[in-house]
C-alpha cells in the first residue's frame, strides 16, 4: 500500500512540474518567434547594447528627425545601391522586412507608434501603395536592388529614451524605434512630399545591425564600425520634433514660428544636459562655495588675548595721556599767580 501511495505521489509531482499555464506557453512561443532567424550562437557572437530596465527612476522619450544629407548621418545613406557587402540602412531594413526576419508597423497619422499585430504592415499592400516594382516567383516575391527606393529615403524619424540607471548610477541614451521617410517628387519634379513609411522596433533590428558595418570617416576609409555601435554611441544628429508629454503635442503644434521652434529645441537639449550634469548638485554653485570656504581659510583669525592686551594698552595710554594733560594744566594754572596789586 505504501509503495502504491509513493508511486502515486511521484506521478503527481511529475505532472505538476511539466504542466505550464497556457499564457506562459504563448509567451514563450511569441519570444521564440520574435527572435527571428537569430540563433543563440549568433546572439553570443554579436552582443548588442543592454536593454533599459523597466524600473528606472527617470527617463525622457524624445523624437528626432535625422537628415541623411547631414555629414553625421551620411554613413546611413551611402551607398545608395548595394556595393558588394556594403548596403545602406534602408536597403538592409527593407530586405529584412521582406524576408520576414523583422516586423514593420504602420505609421499612424498622429505620429504615435503602435507595436501590435493589428498594426503590422501588409507587405503586398505596402509595395502597391508606394509603387515598388516586384515579381512573383515560385519562391515568393522578388525585388531587384535597383527597384528598392533607397535613394528616395533621405530622412528618418528616430525615437530615443534618455534615462538614468540607478543600479549603475549612470546616464544612457537608447534608441527605441526607427521610421524611414521617403521624399518623392511629383511628375513635374517639384514639391517633394514626405512619406513616413513604417516603424521598426530597434530591439528587433539590433541583432542584425551588429553584423553590418558603416564607414565613419571621409579621410580614413578603413575606419568602420557596426551600425549597432553607431546608434549605441549616439553618433547620429537630429533635430527634436516631439517629446512625450501629457497633451501629446508636437513642438510645431505649440511653437507658432520657426524661431520659437528653434528656441524650444535648444531649451529641451539644455534641460537634458543640465539634469545630467547637476544630478549630484550644481557644479557652479559648489565651486563658488568652495572658493568662499578657501578664502575664509586664508584669513588669519585674531587671538582674543592679543586683542584684549592691545585694548588694555590703548586704555592705559589714554589714561596716561589724560593724567599728563591734567598735571600740565594744574602746573600751568599754579604758575599763573598775579602780583599786580601787591604793595611793598
């Protein structure tokens, strides 16, 4: 009887250990799908930047517009067409999207990004909407490199998060999402219109970006780095056009003029720099207080005994002078004896 009871208990424990809730199974399956074609070995060989923790005590989300004609961002634009192993950022993203390695999400009219299944881009509809030529083959959709509109993608929207990590007491800036912007001219070659294409999560891109290099110098063509390092080191430059705020407004919506917009961009940049520099106190104020304290140390204090003795000596001198003046007066008054009315 004891043996049967023991076998029954062991069986129940085994069933309990192997059983998993349906929600946990779905999460594991989604995580495996999200990782794409990146194997564990590839993730170890090409490590990416550490993700931002969810319990950070301070963060600020900022949206920037990157102009690829700017020298700081030019390495993301050239070469326009693939040259050997070298491709620009949009061509790389486009091919990863078409092969199903990453997911793209629709750009909404309000400019906010939504990363859910309902917002995923339908590839065929996307190609038709933007008149990108493709061919249907037995293996799927084929697009020639010359038909990829990488030449027309001359800007990006970039969402970044500036945060303070309390576990390491350090500041970081992490890229969260990218949105390529296609600027296409009309039939007459005038009035180029901007078309934000789609949003891509940077965490999905990062494992692939570590394997693609970009040139970082015009003088030294051997100076290269991975695209992930380029974004991790914040080597890009872009103007702020939006921040996460309670009203959900962009800078252009509450800045009526271009000068007001430029002033607001500089103010936000200064706020971030000042917060980072003054986290442990105002340095200018600390330096002034230190200089005052040092000046006070340089002044020699006066001893009380010396001061008392000096005051006593002054008093003694005053008393002596008074005594002398009194005696001189008395002597002078005694010498003034008149003899005019004396008779002999």
